């Protein structure tokens, strides 16, 4: 299931900043790990699904959908100082590049049955408190809840987080015996999933080549491994005095 963007945008690049160690784990285990939204920093995550619901009859119902959801956050940001500092505070980060369609295909491939019920890739919408409440109130009805509304409830955030420009990879667990697990892992081909690796822009220049070789040796990745130029000094130039007068 794709939510909140046009189908012709499926080939757009998306990015995820993580640590070198997590990158190695992805390639060595050949598995991608999603986590329950309650483990994310924002306390508003998953608040809709974890809320009690008052039906029109007055009966108060509590569902366990919030325990069935797992997610992973990606971004449309190609270059963002804030994202490097938030997700790689120790200055040991790498930025992974994929596409929306590739993320969905790898998730679908691990779940050939009930794919549209279990798997979703969706763009996060940043809404005011009033609009978020509207989404919350429209999530449930007297007949329960549809899977599209379950996924959509995890695709809204407050405007304070709009700098993230987030895309989410979501999975709905149907097996009751697994609801106590905080993470969910599924098999992927990381060489298909990841098309480029970008090294931390804060990495010293004299460490770039050794880090590149370390990653290639540990992962076998044959695609491009570059160093971000986010903090590269501008090229020297000569500025012309303008004719502007106060």
C-alpha cells in the first residue's frame, strides 16, 4: 500500500542516516529491522491507535492495534545539517539511499501473502493539533477500523517536526504470538535495497579512504561510496563591487 503521494513518485530517492555499525549489520544479517513507534522520541507517535475509543453507543473500547505496528523512518532530504546532527550525533554516520518503490518491493517480497494488509510505504503529513484530532476521530467508526486508516494514523505529525520531510516504512503484525516483540526484522537484499552510501560530512578528509575501504570490506557493497560535501568550503572567487546605493 502506498499512501499520501502520487504513484508516479515511487521512483523518487529517499534517504536514511544511520551509523556505520548499523550499516554493517544490515549487510551481514541481510535483514532490515523495524521498531514499534512507542520507541520513537516523539511521545505523540502512535497516540491514535493506543487511545481508548468511545463508540456511538457510549461503550468504551480499547484495541491492541498499537502493539501490532512497526515502522522505519526515511527522509526526502538529500542534504540536511539537522538530520546529520540528530541521527548521527557521534559524527559516525552514513546516509543510505534507496527509492520508495525499492523499499516497498523488498518489504513485499518478504510477505507475499496479505501484502496490502501488512505492508505500507507512506509520506508523513504535518498537521495542526486541530487537524490531527480530526484524523484521530475519523480513524475509528462503529464497524471498527480499516487497514488504510491504521497506517494513516502513523503518517501524521506535528508541524514542529516538518523539517524531517519523512517517509515511513510500516508493517502490521497479524500474528498474536509476536505482539510482545519490540522490533520486527525481515530478509532483504541490501545490495538491491541500497544504491548509494554517503559518508558523514564531519569525517576528516584523511579518514575518508580508510572508512570507504572498511565499509567495502565489511559489506561487499560495490555501489558508490561518497563523502558528503555539506560542510565543504566554497570555491574561492572574486566578488565584484556592486553599483547599489543606499
